[in-house]
């Protein structure tokens, strides 16, 4: 069983899909690991470290030759997979909805594409969940990005020259990223509040010392999605939430939005009119900007200013913490493959529950129910 680790080709992608730690673990299972030269350089993992762990270092062509499993952070360009063995697995974050045409190309190559984003949200798959591991870092980094753009301090400071008030931070969307954003902002001394369409998150918000901001007594809330995800809200709830948020957001110094709906554009949470009510110098960080954005006027990859408010739209936020993001991502991949490692066969044999969930292509066809349905 040969596992190939590729150098990422996407613009600005600094992460890598394996570290010396996981290379050593794969080899201990009985696998051969080949790493493309320079694959980990941008994440501070050098070729010497991989070699010391037992991997062979080579060109892409050499790494791909006879490879059974190709690991990636983002899905590799199908055109760069010349010579790929029929039936080889591509295991990565494949963005199946956003890169649908690329999935078809993987099928045409005869590859079996496994999308790590489609990992089911079940207990035994928690250690394999790339969305959680990367969102955790993104939530942390979003607060640091906000602090970098905010022209004031976060904590309350009492000095001989007077008192500096604590920054007011509002987190919209309390998934993994939102919870980490709350915790980080609290550590920095901010006054933190948060909201979500899922009523179950209220206790989580309070447990972190933040104030929950929730619409009460409104029928038709549809926020409790399956698998831990939010779904779209009812029209009545959307109207009530907009009114509540408008009054609250005007008093905030920093707003961090994290709301995503799988397979759909990110929901619009903040309008231009609401931005206009914020104080000059305030900051909004839109973590959903690459999926259409929660904030009107947010631009992917840019920091723009509207009504005196900075709107931060960094791409690939977790990737801006490349070393830690790579370490966690690579462990997710190892946990996934090692959980199904068949010692006698010397290969990975997936079960139906997880295998069917993550498999996009097989036998030259797209087989994912989520893509075909």
C-alpha cells in the first residue's frame, strides 16, 4: 500500500496533508509513504523531517507512480494527476458542491474520490472531522484578526490616565468556530455576546461566560438541523432575528460571523444598513466569505471599509495557522484511514456507514447520493 502526499497547488494554500508524525504512523501500519518535494515547506515541515520519519521524497510523477492513496488538503487539479493508477483513492477536502465539475473529472480518471467534508457527524468519526479541527483554528484566528484591525484594546484597563472600556464582541453562529471565537475573545478580556438559530447552543454560550442573544417566543424555528448543522430559518424567525440583531449590533465594537449551511450559499446575517449603525472603527470578520458571505459587502480575500467599519474577509483562515492546521488535518486523515486498516489485507477497507458518506466517485462514475440527489 503506497500513500502519496502531494504539495498543495491552490493559490495561498500553505497547509500539508501529512506531517512527520503521521508519516511515521502510516509506516508503522505497514504502508509505504512518498512525499512530493517541498510539500511541507510552507507549513514549516521540511523534507529532511519526512525522510527521517521514513518517507521517500520525490517529484510529483515519482510520488504518484503506483500510489494507492493520494492525500491532500484541497483536492488536487485532475490535470496534475497524470499517470494515476486506476482505482486510486484521493482523500482530501474536495469541496464537492463548489467544485462539482472537478468531481466529474476524478470519476473520468477512474479515481475513487473521498471527501473528508462529508464525514458524518457521529461519535466514532469525531477524530476524523476536518471541518471541526479547521473551524476551531479559524474561530481562534478570527478574533486575532479582529484585534489586529481594531484600533483599541480588548480588555478593560484602569490607569492613572483614566479607564479604557472593554471591547464588545458579538459572535453570530455558535458552531465549532463560534465557540472558539467566544472563548478567545473572553480570554482577551472582551465583553462577549453570541447568537445562533439553534436553541441548544444557549447553554454552551453561557458556559463560556458570554451573554446569549436569542429570539424568544417565535413559532416556526427550523434551526435544529441534522448532524449538528443549522438549517434555514422560517420567515417569521428571520424577521424577528433581524430586528433583534439590528438593535444589538449597533452597540458592538466587533462582530464575528460564522454561519454556514452545507451545500447552500452562506445565509446573509448583516445588511449594509446594519453596518451603517455601527460606530466608526468597528470591525466585522466574515468567516463565511468564501461561501457567499454572511455580511453584505464582504469581499473574499480583502479587507474593505464601509461606513467607517472594516469588514475582514480573509480566505482560508485556518490555513493562516499552517503548522497547527496541518498537524490537526493530517491527524484527521490518519485517524480515518487507520480506523479501517485491514492488517491481513494490508489495505484500508471502509465500512458502509462512513464509506458511503464520504465516497464521491467509484468505477468511473459519481456515486455520492448528496451530489446526485
